[in-house]
C-alpha cells in the first residue's frame, strides 16, 4: 500500500478492516500450504483488527506547540 492508498483508507475509516482483509487472505494461503499455526495466529490478529475497526478510528495528531526557551 502506497502513501496515497494509506491516506485514502485512513480518511475512509477502513484502515483496520483493510489490514484485516489482507491478513485473512495471507492466512488462507498459509492454511492451504499446511502452516496451520501461522494461519491461526494471523486469524487472531485479524479479529483484533476488526474489533479496532468497529470501536476506533485513526486521527492525525497535531504537533504540540513548543515552549519558548528562556
């Protein structure tokens, strides 16, 4: 995912869901190849991302103003 795609998904509030989808696809591939433990690990991470998708969103932090030095 390039910078433009990343920004798009953040603005559309689907960044966590997009990552979860990628993990699900990789997990399916690993399962087909017999890497069941790794596939299961990714599924747990996918579920965590979907929780984040349903409860949270990413917001850009504004830079903190610096206190002038004396």
